[in-house]
C-alpha cells in the first residue's frame, strides 16, 4: 500500500506540474486527488488471510478495510461528528451509548474511506469470495454482552441437551456447572434445554396421574423422575407436588481467578498457571453419590483440564465427571488471527494419533506426511479450498478419517484423566451441524472441519503437520 501510495502521488505530481501548478497549490491538488480506494483495492487483490485494517495517510485520508472472506469482524457507527469502527458491536454501543440498530456491519471486501474534509464513503473494493466469518469469535473471543452473541452462546448450550441426557441419565444425582467464566452464557442455555426436557416429562407424568392411567412404556420414560418417590396411598396432589419438585441441579462448583488467562500463556508458564488458576466450592455435592457435569466453551490443548480442572473437581469426590464443550473438537490450526497454529498441541489431534497407534494404522501418519511434503513448495494458487482434483488439499483430514467423533471424544477423555483419579471422566463435544444452527451467520469452521476459506489456510495446515512430523513442535504453521 505504501508503494502504491507513493506511485499515485508521483503520477499526480507529474500530471499537475505539467498543468503549471506549483507550491502549496500543487500539494493541495495532489491531496485532493489521492485515490485511496484504488490503492486499497489494487494492493489487497493478492492478500490471503483474515484482517480488518485501519490506516491513515499524511494527506489526511483514513480508512477501514475488511477482508473479502469476512473472516475477521468489523462494526461501525457514523453520525454527523464521528466515524468509529471496532471488532465488536458491544464495544461501540457502550463507548458511544448508541442502540443496537445504529451499529452496522462492514461487509466482506468493503471499506470506509474518510477524506480530509470529513466526507466519507462506504464501498466494496474487492469482490467477496465465499464469505466465512470466524465462528470462534462467537464461541469465545468476542464479548458475550453483544445481543446476537449472547443468544448464540445460549443456543450452543441448549443444542447439547440430547448428548448430555445420554451421558447423564440420572439427573437427580447430577450437578451442573460451568468453567471458565466465558462459558457462563452457554451454561444458561444448557440449563434451559435440560429444564425444557424435564418440564415435558413432568407434563406427561402429571397427565398420567390425573387420568389414572399408566403403562410399561410410560413408566420406563419417567424413570428419570425417580418414580420410587411416588408411594401408594398418596393423593394425586401429593404425587404431583413430588413430580414438580424435580429440578435441574446447578451450583458454581469451580471458581477461576479472572486475572489469569491460561489460553494465551506460553509453554511451561501455561502449565504452571493451569495448576493454580481454579478453586472449588466445597461441600456442594454429595460425595460418592452425585456426578458433576461442567460446560466449557472450548477444549484446545486439554492442559488445563488434565492439570487443574479435573484434579480440583475430583476433590469433591464425585461419582463421575462429565466435561461438556460448547464447541466442536478443535482439530486443525488457525492462522487468521487466533494463534492456534501448532498441530501437536491439539488434544483432538493427539487422540487421533494415539488411536492410530493402538490400531496399528501408523502408516497413515507417514502417508499424510509424504503428501504434505510433496505440496510444501507449491505456489499458493495450488492449494485447494474445495478439494478440487489435481490440486493440493488438506491431507491432514486423513488422520481423523478412520474414527467417529465419539471414538475421538472417548480417547480425549482418557488423555485428560489424571493418573490415579478415583472416578470416571467423560467428554462431550458440540457437533459442527449444531454449531452452524447456533451461529448461522458465522460459518467459518476450519479449525473444526479443516475446510479453509483461503488457499493460505490449507497451506498452513499442511505446514503445521510437516512441523509436527519432523519434530518441530514450537514452529508455527504459518512460519516458513
């Protein structure tokens, strides 16, 4: 952009000097005719990645420009006095005290250009290419005070209801909670979903009691309501009260020091932090009787689970610990602004590798390496985003292909279980289909599916696998 700006300036200088302009008059004429939109458009045509760029020139022009895939978010507010842009709508609403409807979304490939006289223009400078806004922004990174994100996170929790009921059949003896604090909104949605299910069972059971009917099928369905509590000789009113008394049990079981964020810490520092960042609420469950189910927004490395959360929760002596992730399994590196670029750090990848070793299928690891290595030095345009024939694709998908999601989840549960733990651990993950249902406008799911929106993303996944296989665990996938 700097080079093109210089070139544009030089062209204007020669043009207007030929017209006889000199000094301040020449400078003013050049500044009035700088083509900032053309410069942004020309410069960005070969860019690959997720970004929202803000800049200003010496002539007084300023701009905000969003990538043509819409990977990174950008919101803006404009009135008679200001133009403000930010990555989060809620930040603008709070800072400017404006309503939801007054904050707009800058579309993929669009730019706001503000001229030195205060006039502005919003235009599409680069044609959008299959926009895929980042879903991890909605799951974790953006603040949950945004109206849309709040509802989406609640829906992420609610959509887990069938899987939770399968993993936690005894609701009377299961206590639900959340960890860390960013998972609190998904927790509310999860509890709403479980309560809706329980309300449905209560309605059917009360209808049965009032009608004086019963059959084996209904009795089996209502086992979750602990029918042994309904004693013969009790009045219908007494029995209905007992049915209504069944509720989803919730407690704040774990407490996190909000000043410490293990996700963004490095190496051994993260491991040390993970061991001290959480504490528990003592005497909040019945030891040996109650199970614990805690929802997290994502499970990336599994380090915090294994070294801190599960160990601390086990001090409550639960019958079982169920970890629930409101996001799918993170299997592939990210290179568009969230630094998750080292393959060997993903607990899902390590689980798949362990399964391959256990089943004598390690030849797949070597085969994937051979394919990745052959593609390592291909030009960027050779990397596919659509698995087109004769083009390099994301071969890392082959590591996961032999296994179901449940098989990998079960292996993850074993990997995050500390040695000598006195109870069983289960791990549940969101499905990609339900992620898209909850976040319909943010379909970017490459870290879960391996389907990258740009060729550079696919190349990063291939490079990350090469780094892993060659024993370079600390080299990032986007570093060549």
